[in-house]
């Protein structure tokens, strides 16, 4: 049993298809199949049920895969430690950001990040907080950009910045003064669906209702901030929008944006990694780039 075999087994467990798994490992399908079969023979455990489509994992295989994922992560950590000792900055870094931040933050930082680390290949994703936590735990991604806390003892959190919310009111008339939370018309309120940090944040601070009805009998949950804005405009509704999403946003009528009186609802945005993450130099660089880039925007 060797590292390559473990890599191939994990690839097949993810893809559930020999062709796709072989392609992801840059080898032929016959080589992948032979290496996995040899691994199963050496282990004395049938990991995959090849009679199903897609390929299924056996109960014995599920138990073994947990250990294989842990072992493979240790191999990756070893590679990273060796490069750190050598002072070499190469390899890959996978970053995932929550949907209410990604469309506004990524354009500000990605070019700067690429130029700062030209020999590192960055893989960029947009995931909900729950999925980011799961993929960090499984070693699928390296760094998450979320609204903490996650309260996971196996993860490490690093604060970046605090972002205030603004009221976006598309009613017939709009207020000219600052809003109080108590001024918000709950019957016209729209929020993002569960799994997005903005609902969780606003729900905690404002104790607002958790669903909207369209035309009296249709319950609607918005999955993206873009859809949220359009539904609020169409239905003359009201919502709370984080400040970073306001910059140069042609979708928003700025005359309908209103500040909120103190205490102003805010959310903290931070980085999160697995506790075993060791690429601290890149992490510090990413943190600095985000803070510097966002700082100018939040002074609007």
C-alpha cells in the first residue's frame, strides 16, 4: 500500500466513476482500476461495489475511507512542512467564501493574491457556511471566508473585519431619517434562506420572522443576494444588506438605502482553517490583502 493507491481510492470514492476518477488523477482508467484492485487485495477489504452505477462504497469501505482520508491529509501536511522548511512557496490553496460575501470580495482580492504568490495555484469556490465547515473537516478546502463563530474545536478562526448592515426599502415611500430596527415593517421583510450567514446574523440581532409569503400563499426563500434584491424591488419589500454589497452596485437604487441607528447590526467576517493547517505565510498574506482591500470600501 502506498500514497498513490490511497489517492486513487479517494478519487474513486469522490467521483463514483472510474473514468472521472482516472481523469482527475491524470492516469489511464485501466491503471487506476488495477491499482485500486491491488490495494483492496492487500487490505483484504472490498471498498467498492463495482456492480452498481454509480459505483457504491461498501460498509467496510466506508469505515476504511475515514482512516485513508486522515492518512492522506498527513501526507499533504508533510509536503507543506517540507516546503515551509525549505522556504519554498508552491503547490495549491483552495479557498471557499460564503455567497453573501464572495461576489463582492473576490473581485477585490484575487488579482492581488495571484501576484503576491505567483507559484501557488489557487482554487476558488463559493459555498454556504455549513458546506465550508464540512469541506474543511474533510480536507477538501484549505481556507474558508465566513461569518464566525463556527464553534468547532477542530477549526481555527481569524477575524478580518466587521461589516454593518443597511436597510433597503422599496416601499411606496421611504424614510429620510435613520432607521431603528423597530421601524422595519416585518410584513414586507425579506431575508436569505437558511445556510447563509446573513439570515443567522439578522435573526439573532433583530429576532425577525423566518419566512416570506408572496401573494399570500407562496412561501419563498431567496438563495442569493442578487435574487433577494430583485424580489424586494418587485414586491416593494424591505431587507437588510451588508455594506460591501453596495459599492458600485447598479442593481441597487441608492436613494432607498438607509443607515440604521445604534446599535447598528453588523456581522464579523473572518478566515477559518483546520487546526492542522500550516501555510501560515499565505494565510497572513491573504488576511492582509482582504483587510486592506475591504478597508477602502467600508469607508463609503
